[in-house]
């Protein structure tokens, strides 16, 4: 397989075919919680992209240069990755607070939430530890490949959460059955969106 | 009120009143993703309950020595240790199940229910109550997970297969596969929540 094509497949697979929210159901809490307004969704999407990319980079280095050479990866990867993410989020929060107060005001409230955002841990684990990825291509990612994968996942998250917020804002004022108001309706929207994303299945043999 | 009745109340609270999935709406991701088979539901429910109960016990017993500022990392380390135990045991004893549950096992660490119970309950309550609370929350989680997976497997495949044995079969008909596909998870859950809402509204009137 040609090198560029391989990157393209990894990216597309992470973004559309195995979309993290609608096909794999990871990180539904922010989808339900934050997506009531388009503006907050954009903030969340940006913060996730940022944290996810950094988390995968650090986890990749930790896995390939520390855990794997010491043969402790198999039973230490969970605590190590989650601590990396927690520390990273804290660090990023402090850094942004100092360096760019407007950005902090925009992203600030979402940053602590991201620690428990399963998408970050999922992307890091899949991109770094072999054996979790269901995509039909790679078994072990190199660092650039892991990064392309992570960016694909994060953009997939962003696209869906923003589209979702747009639909929800519109439906806020429409008449729906009482029992379905709020969360149930949001899940119905998610079902229909997920139906649309299923159309991408088996695209390019992934 | 003696010790035992309050313990029972803690248990019941997680099962019904404060059911983590239907009422608090946290930790949904895993439920939607793996409820395609009853077998998955059982293993996932048991794993989450195990982690909940033991992390609650440990955190409740060391809560007096945990400094307030770094409590979250400590909780996460405790939880992660128990998740690792589950991860390795499933991998060793039930490889096919481990294969299907995949990334969801490590993701128990970030399952909001467990951290929420550690922070909101076990950190402030004695060991016995935390134990019952963990058991109740785990049971509530497992029950919803089982209901979801029974509906989805029965409607989506027309039968329920448990440990390679067919338990219930609906006979020869063409099952609507959408229920075990991705949209089915959202649809089933939406209908369950709507039903619960309707029940609550009736009760209010």
C-alpha cells in the first residue's frame, strides 16, 4: 500500500467510517451534555482536538520507549495512560490560563471535563497499544500514523457534535410528544444521524 | 434505624431511585455500544459492578488519609488498578468475550458512574455504606444493560444465545437487523427513557 494512501485511509476511517460518536458510541456524555448550543459545541470540539493530539503523542512515546522496553505495558497501560491524560489536561489548563486569557475563557470550562471524556483515552489506547483498533489496516501505528488517526477521531467528534447542536437548536421550539422532550429526542436524532453514517460502512474496503 | 436497614436503602437507591443510567444519565456509552448481545451485557455489568464495589470499599477505607487537593488522581489510580484486574482476568479466562468487548474494558476507568460514586459517595461515607452503594449502583447498571441487550438481541436476531446455547427463539421470521446495528441502540434507549418519563408523568397526575 502506497504511503500517502495509507494515511488517507487511516484518516477517513477514523473520521467517517468508524466515527467515534455515532458508530462506536464513545463519548456520548459530552454529546448529550454540551450540544445544546452551537457555540459551546465548537468550544468543546476545539478543546478535544487539542487535548487528544497531545495525549496520543505523549502516550505513544510512553508506550514505545518506556512501557514496552520494560515489558510492563500489558498491565500498566491503563493507569499510565489515564494519568498522562489527567496531568496533561491540568497542564494545558494552566498554560492556556497564563498565555491566552481569551482562549481560556472560551475553552476553560470544558478542559477539566475532558479528563473523563472517554474519547481521549479511547483514541490514545487504540492508536498506541496494538490489538484494539478494529480498522482493517494497521496493527501497529508509527507516531505520524497515530497522530493522523487521532486527528481524524477528534475531527469526527467535532463534526458530529456541531451538526447535532444545530439540529437540537432547531428542535428546541418544535412540538414533540411530552414524554420524548429532552434526552429521548436527542437520542432519536442520534439514531437518525447514525443511520446516515452507516452509509459509509465498507467504503474503500475499511 | 439500625445498620442493616440503611445498608439496604443504599442498595435500593442505586437500583431504582438514582439509577445511574436512566435517571442520572451518566455512563451511557458502554451500554449503547455493547448491548448487542445478552452475553456481553452480563460480562460488562459484572465487570463494572466489581470495579464499583471494590473501588468504593478502598476509597471509603482510606478516605481520612486522602488530601483534598489530589483526591481525583488518587481515585483514578485506585479505579485503574481494579480495571486492570478485570482486564487481565477476562483476557485470560474469556478470550472471545474480551475480543468483543475490546476497548470498553479499559474505558471502564473513565466511566463517569464509578468516578462519580467515588467522589460523591465513598469519599464521605463509611465502608459498609459505600459497599452497599457500589453494589446497588452496579446492580442498577447491570439491570438496564440486560434489559437493553435482551430487547436488542431478541428483536435484532430473533433469538437469544447464551454461552453457545439458544435460550429463547422467536421462530422463523426475518428479524429487523437495525436493532443490533448502531441506530438501534439509540432508538431502544430513547424509547426506554420516554417510557420512564411517561410513567413518571402518569404518577404525578
